């Protein structure tokens, strides 16, 4: 059973979750005069979780609140349990009968700093 919940408040946001794990690597490519390419990688990969969510009005409000408060979210899917914070929340697409589809990106490892 898949679901997304706010781990800070232990509140269920939705049970309809599509999950994809991605990573970004910071690297530079330099080409020598003889055509040889040299790759330099910096730091550890940045892991993100790309989610497609289907939420009702209450779930929409919970997602917007979690984005605003930088809450820790827990996503449980067939692949396992993943936690992260919202770094990008797409536009809510109205479907029917008070349901919305939205794309969200969670940062796998994130620090919260106060302004």
C-alpha cells in the first residue's frame, strides 16, 4: 500500500502516489587537444524523489502547508520508505469531484535553516 504522510504531524496526505528516484551529479568535462575527455566529479550525488500525487481538497491544503512549513514527508511505496522535504510543488490540475493531480519533488537529504 502506498501513501504520503507528514512525518512531523503524522497526518496522512494521500494514498495515491507514483514514485521515481532521481539523482544529479556535479561534474565537469574537459577535452584535451588530442580529443581525450577528462571527467571530474564533485561531492556526493544529490538524490530527489519525483512524486505524482492525487489529492482531494484536504490533501491539497496539507501539501501546501507542508511546503510552507518545510515539513518532513514520508513516502511509502513498493520500493520502500523514503523521507524528504518539498523542494518543488507543481500546479494543481483539477480532475473531477474535488480531486487534483500534482507533481512534487522531495529532497532526500535536506537541512532546514531559519531566515
